[in-house]
């Protein structure tokens, strides 16, 4: 997606319907896990801010949905997340496979716990 967007709504409107449905559910999942989270559009992707700082960015790509930055987390949560790790602080979920929304919510909640 090479277009430049000013808002999350513009970004979502440019996605194909299948990707849009997935990323909208990712958005809802993250917002539910980040109490008081403020949505912003940063680095050409949606982000949820916590206390004026970024908590998590998310984006839809041609073949996956990504979360950024995701620090190394503790114990079983990191073990569950490990197969989706892509690089130091990126997590990718392939669109052809079921998206683990519950895991995304727990990751967002863990990031909130780290920030507080």
C-alpha cells in the first residue's frame, strides 16, 4: 500500500473488504485491551497511544497483519507469540490462517502492563 493517508478511516477505506474486516477486528481487540487508548495515525499505520506514548501500531499488508513494536514478553505469552515473530519487535499473522485475536488482545494488555 503505497498511498499516503491522513486518518485511520482513510487507511481502512483503501483496504480490500477481506483485509478491512480483519484489521477492523484487530483494531477493536487492541482498543478493548488498552483502556483509555487514544487512536492516532503514525508512520502511515494505525496506532493506539497510552498516556501520550505509543502502545502498539498495527497494519494490514498483502499477505499478513503486523503488530509493531512488540517487546519480548514473559513466559508462556512469549512462547505463544514466538511462531509469529518477524524480526526484533515485529509480529506477523498470515492472512491465509486464522487470526489469533485472543492472542492479540493479550499482547496488547501485556504492553499496557509494561507501560504502567
